[in-house]
C-alpha cells in the first residue's frame, strides 16, 4: 500500500465519520431529543452487556483451561503409577491408604 492509497483511505474514513455525524444531527433535529436519548441508552446497555459477556467468557475459558490442566496432570500421574510393576503399584496404593489425610477415620 502506497502513501497515496493511505491518504485516499484516510479521506474515506473521515468522510464516513462526517456522514455518520450528519445523520445523527439530522435525526436529533427531526425526531427530537427523546429518540436520541433512547438510542444512546440502548446502545450503552448493549455495550455494557457485551463487555460483561466478554469478561465472563474469558473467565470461563480460564476456568476450563485450569480444569483441563489439572485433569491432564492426574492422567499423567496415573499413567506413571500404572506403568510400574504390580508390586510397586500395590506398595504405592497401600502407602496412600496409610496416610492420615486419606484414612477412613477422617472421612
């Protein structure tokens, strides 16, 4: 893209913005301030809802990524344990049962 193309593009954007502003001013003069205030309120409400949904989607993605990471860690540890000999797996499971945190009395 050349400098001349950039200038033409900037002129088109400026013209579009000026045209949009003209339409808003004409609508305000023709329909009155009530409709314009209603449009602004609806636009603000939709913008707020969009921001809230976007934030919630990001929070959900972070939560699901964390859950997937933890499940992957559990899967890796289970594969590591189960790829051992049977005696070593039994010793590992018996050691887990003997720990105080997983004893039957604590449950």
